[in-house]
C-alpha cells in the first residue's frame, strides 16, 4: 500500500511539474511574439489542459478505481506534453529541438483518443452495454496506430515538415498512410462515443441522468461555438473569428472538466436543472433584446433622417430606455413559455400551488382545506400516500 502511495505522489508531482513547465515556457517565449488577445489564447490552452489533470486527480483521490479520472489525467498530461514539445521545437537552435517537433506529431491525436475513451466510460467507468466493447477496441486501435506513426516519424524528426503535419500535405512515406488511417478511426470512434453518451442518457434515471446532463450542457456550449467558427471559416486564433464564437468554444472546453468533476464528485449535482433553465431564459432574452435594440435604432435613425435630414444620438437613448422598460415583462413572459414547454411538471405545480393559495385565503372549512391540501401535495409531489393531521386548538381559560 505504501508503494502505491509513493508511486501516486511521484506521478502527481511529475505531471504538475510538466504542466507548470509548459505554462512558464509559454510565458517566457510567446508574450513578445503575439498581441495580448493572441497571447491569452496561447496561454489559455495549457491552463485548461492542466485543469483536466487537476479534476482527474480529484476524482481519483475520491474514487481510486475511476477509469474516467485516470483518462482525464492522461488526456491533460499528453496534451501538455505536446504543447511543450511544439513550443520547444520552435527554437531550432536549442539542443534536441527535433525531439520536441516529433513529440508534437503524436500527442494531439493520442490525447483526442484518450478523451473519447473517457466520454465512452462516463460517468461510472463502465460501458453502456457489453456490445460497445468494439468501440473501445477501435479507439485503442486508433491510439495504437498513432504509436506506429510516431515510430515511423522518428527517422524524420529533423524534417521541418513535422511542425505542419496536420495543416499541409507532406511526403513522409508510410507515416502518411498510417496517419490517414488513425484520423479516420479516431473520428469514427469519437462519433461512436457521442452516440453512446446520448444512448446512456436516454436510458438513465435519477443520479446518472443528472450526471450526464452536466456533461451534455458543457459540451453543447463548446459545440455551438465550434459550429459558428466553421460557418464563418475561421479558427479560434484567427483575427476574423467572431469574439462570441471564440468565447463559447473556450467556455465549452473549460466547462467539460468542471462538469465531469461536479458529476462524478456529485457536488451540487441537481443544480443542473436550474442552470439549464436560466441559460435558456437569458439566451433567448439576450437575443430578443439585441434584435429589438438594433431594430429600434435603425428605425428611429430613419425617422430622424426623414424629419431633420441627419442622424441623431437620441435614437440610441430612446432605444436604451425602451429596452429597460420591456426587460422585466419580457423576461417573465419568456420564463413562462420555457417552463410551459420544457418544464411542464414544474409549471403545472406552480399553477396548482397558486390556485391553492387563492383557495386557502377564502376557505374557512378546515376539512375542505385539508382535503384540498392533500390533493395539491398528491398532484405536485406524487407521493405514494398522503395524510393530513390537524392539531386540535388549545383553549386557555382565564
């Protein structure tokens, strides 16, 4: 037992040193090369990968046998190793810079395969059913193909083409064929892992369903940002990328480890319903208010141009006042619509309780009030049995 503890502490220390070294190296090399936003983006990625490692360590500390926890640690560690190698290789004059370039070729795909494996085993470390073993074998095979590619690329480690392996066509012999196969296998494996988590969610109940909600919520934010970036044809580090798309993508990638940690450690697990509900309400509210604001500004500017012949700042003032006036009633209306559409039970319960409050205010018959109270509890909470005890009034004699 002591040997396992010693090994675990050594492993944790080594991984933390790796992540810290990566961040410090980026701080020392990238802050003069890039503008402030680009530097923040460059530095943000290894810090997020370190977050995966930290969450994985917390999970393993609480549940030592957790497959998901160990896979998160491996994913973050391999990603940091790749970033470290690529950053080190950018200084060709440094000793063993070619090894850094070689490391950057296989760590990215390996980390992707590890992340798919973690999602496949989320949240309890087991597969959805034994029939999904083929997918696990496919992902392991994909990671194995990446290992074969790394071996084939070792003789080419001094080739500058290694640093552009994934963005340009290169002539690296058999390694290109293995890379093509590995990419396809891992892509299909990722699609299968996504299908498995959706199928697990469809079958799940109670705690497991709440755990999967956390993961799907965080992933949906990142997917929304990524799709918007694809639609505009820009990468997250491109100056043409919409800031909202970059923020959504970053928020989703950062939120996934946090969501997994909350789900497995079960910290405020049932708050996800409140989070999703608030997100729906304020997303729709923000979109409608933005549309109303810009629409009213354009309309008022047209009116001012027609009347005075020039634009006026008064259009912005009037539009702002109009938005402030409609904010609260619009929020309540959206909240009611969302509750009625997606949270029907909650909406019905609120309506029943409101009706009971009106009835209790005017009812004087205690038996009728007790019967109505029992009916309300039965309709809203759906218990197996409902009983109402009324305490007899104590009369004092003077």
